């Protein structure tokens, strides 16, 4: 059994060496392929660069010839027209043509450089790169052959060592068996002694061969490892360097020559553009006018005065005002004088009006500037004062600061929170998708602005329920520091993982009781409200988990290093536990003072009293009784045809009585379905079948009642014990 195991180990070792040597052979072949690919890449790069420079030279040559033709065309036109060389415009035109000719010469030089001067070094570089790559590959093949030869010798030495060592182990085993037989059989001691001596000699002989084989194996192993280290750490780098000798240097010289030529062209272009700029700066209309008049002096010189030429000896050369013509000349003189005065006055008025208009515009701008700067000064002063007040937490209900939870006015619940919760309590507990369906962004912004101005817009008129819910979430989301401090988030999430509900509630209560009392009051108020909303989940579809998904990101935040996606399910589970176990987690009003959430909210405080004497209940009872049409299984403990008492104070505030009807008879299910269909959203009686007592703004539950004097529908009336 032991010999089989040894042979198996021997086979595994030989296979390991064979696999390793095979991998080395494949790696060496891949190295030669990589060197060939590298040569192809370098050759392709050199060829592409040569083609680029050749094509660039052709383009530069074509461009140079086009510029030369352009300059010659307009130069010939200038020679035909022979313009004055003193004109500043002519100087600009000549400078432009001169710069064009210089640009043509520069591009022609660049073309010659690219076409001949730069391509020849690349051709030489390609030739000796291929030659060096071939020599490097030959050297690499030679080194690889030597490396493979050493590995073959190692494999042979390993096999020899393994064979001798196996023989040594086998001979040693036989020797031990003979020694054991000697102890058992003392009769044939001489034969056993000879056998033992023979086997000892064989063991020594095989041990000597095994030692020699081991030494050869170790020497070959050291030689192979040394050869591998030298080949991979030194020879490969040296071979690659040999293959790349002169490649980068040649490319660098070619590109430096190309850049030098381009910089020369750029410098020449800058110099020509500067000369053109100087010519453009020298444009002068007055000087060109004077030069034009001087060049064409005879054309523009003033002609001689027309002399007086009398007729036939007439000697009078002045205008005469004799008696017969005096009156006519005087009239004509006055007309001309009046006309001259009028024209002169009109001209002066136009001149002064233009000046006055400019002055008036200047003064208007000065006035606007002074008035505007004065207004800016006043507004800046008010802005600075209001900024200080806002930062101190005065006046704004929507400041993103946790200190607003208890402001200087003594109101422990922020007006935003209290007003939104009151509005939803009275109008939206049955609203499907409350807090989940987004409201109108316009209404949300309008409500936020109104709260920031210190107003309570929800007390004035009705708004969309989803928009009001969005404002409530926006308030908590806008807090710079969340309602639950960030440093306690990890502790809360850890306690939320406790499986025992009682222990989980106790641990969470310990953490929450360490918060400031104003924060605890707001938390207690908010989560009592959310628990109340979840009680209507069969209508509003908002279970505690859905509410936790909506409010979790607004109330709790992790550290900046925490993964939000991973942390969000834990936050949702924590908020769900706070909603479900809020009575066990948050301290009572006796432990921490402050307002608490009331499920029954009305217009006045005395609309829904929590504690009323029994005698007072009798005093406020209505004279009319009521009978249930059906058993409301959702939250009612009353059955079909049970009597119910309605408090008079609540009735006055939330009902608007209609004219009495005849008492209805009891109907079966089919008749009731036909006579009073349900509405899909609110499950209310149809008003045509049974006129309803209309509710005010502060209504809650939905029951169908029959009053003593007539049929009616009571929508959303209180069912809590404190409402009677």
C-alpha cells in the first residue's frame, strides 16, 4: 500500500514538472509572437508617418501655389490701375499682398521639408528597425533554446533522482524486513546475517547513487532558476532595448525638425500679421483726402473768378438802387434777410436741440443711477437686518434649522407641521395614496412661500391634499440637520434589528429620551399622526411600511461614507417600528410636557372634549335618535339597527341640517344597493337617494345613519371614545 502511494506521488511530481515546462514553452512562443507584433506596429507607424508627411507636403505645395496665384492676380490689377502710393488704404492693400506672398513662400518651404527632408530619415529608420528586430529575435530564440535545454536537463536529473530515491526506499524497506526476521528466527542466524549484509551493501550503493542524483538535480534546479531569473529580469529587457535602438531617437529628430519648421512659419506669419496690423492702424481719412487733392492738384484747384464784362461801353459795375427800383430792391432785401434769419435760426435750433438731447439723456441716466443706488442702499439695509433676524430664527416657519422646532413664541410644534397635520386629519385620512402621490409643484411652492411669510394658508382656503402632504415632507427634508441626529442613526438602526418587540421598543426609547425635549415633542406628535393615518390603510392604502418609505429619507440620514442604497431598507424598517410602537417608544405627556396629537380635531376646542361628565353628556344629547342602516365592519363595534347617540355640540359644528324626511323602512341588501349606491372613493350614500347632513371642514369618519325625523347620511363623524 505504501509503495503504491509513493509511486502515485512520483507520478504527480513528474506531471507537475511536465506541465510547468509546457507552460514555459508556450510562454516563450508567445514572446516571439509579441516581438513580431511589435515590429509590425513600429513599421506601420513609420509608414503612416511617412505617408502623412508626403501628403502634407502635397497639400502645403497646393496651398502655396494657390496663395501665389492669388497674390499675382491682385498685384497685376494694382499695376494696371496705378493707385497713389501715398494712400493709407493702398498701404494696407500692399501689406496684405506682401503678407500673402510671404505666407506662400513659407508654406512652399514647409512642403519641401515634408516631401523630401523628413521622409528620408524615416525610411532609414524603418530599414534598420527591421534589421535590428530580426537580430533581436534570433538572439531571443538562441536564449530560449538554452533555457529549454536547461529545463530538459532538470527534468532528466529529476527523473534520475526520483528513480534512485525510489530504489533506495525499496532497499531500505527490505533491509528492515530482514532485520525483523532476524529477531524472530534465531535458528538460521547465519543465513540472515549474510542476507542482511548483502542488503546493507545494496542500500549503501543505492544511497550513494541517490545522493549523486540528488546533487545533480539540485544543481540543475539552481541553474534553471538562475537562468529563468536572468532571462526574465535582464535578457528580455535587453532584447527589447536592442530592438528599439535608434527608433525613438529618429522619430524625435524628425518631429523636432517638423516642429522647428512649423514654428518658423508661425513666427513669419506673426511678423506679417503685425505689419498688416501697423498698416491698418495707419488708416487716416484726412491724410488720404489731402494726398488725393495734392496728387490731382490741377483737377481740384479753384478756377479764376468770372470778370464783369459790360456791354457796349457800359461803365456801371455795381447794383444800383435808383428811385424806381428802390422799393423793389428793398422788398427783395427784406425777404432775403427774413429767409436768411429763419434758416440760420433753424440751423442753430437743430444744433442746440441735438446738444440738449444729449445733455438730457445724460442727466436722465444720472438720475436713474442715483435713484437706483439709493433704492439699493435702502433694500440692502433691510436685507441685512432681515438676514440677521432670519438667522436667529425669528419669523419664518420654514427655516431649515432644527432650532425652529421650539421658537421664541413658545409654540412647540412648528406652524407648518401643525397646520398640515390638522388639514390632513380633517380632510385626507381616507385619501388614497396620501404622502405617496406627488402634489402640484406650483401649489407646494405657493404654500411654502406663504409659510415663510409667517402666514397659515391652510386656515384660509382648501388646497389639494397631495400638495399639503408634499409640503409636510418638504419641511422635514429641508432641515439642515435631520429630525433624528445623524450621530445616533447607527445606534437606532442597530436597535431596530432586535427581534423582540418589547426589548426593541425599550432600547429605542432610551436613545430617543436622550434628545432635547423640543425634538421629542415634535417626534411624538408626528409619529402619533402617522400611526393614525395607518389605521385607515384599508382606504388610503398607506400601511406603516408605505409611510416609512415616504418619510424615512426625510427624517433619518446616514453619514456621508454610508451607502444610501444599502442603508435605506434599514431606515424604512426603523421608521415602521416607530410608527407601529409609537406609544411604547415615545415618552408620555407626563414624562415630557408639550402638546400631543389628538385624533379628533374640530374648529373649536370645545367641539370634541376628551373628558365630559356623565350629566353633561345628557345635557348635550339630541332629542332625535338614530338607527344604523348596516354594520360597518371597518372600525365600528355597532351592528345593524343598533341605536346611537349624537352629541349636540358636534352636530352644530359639523352638520348642516336638511329638511326632515319620512322615516325609512328597513330594506334588504338588494333594495339598499338600488336605493343608495356607494361612491367609489368615499363610500357615501348617493345624495339623490338620501339627502345628507353636510359636513364642515373638520370631518372624519363615514357612517350611514337614519335620524329620528328622517333619513340622513352622516359623513365622517367621530367614533372615538372621547367624542361620545
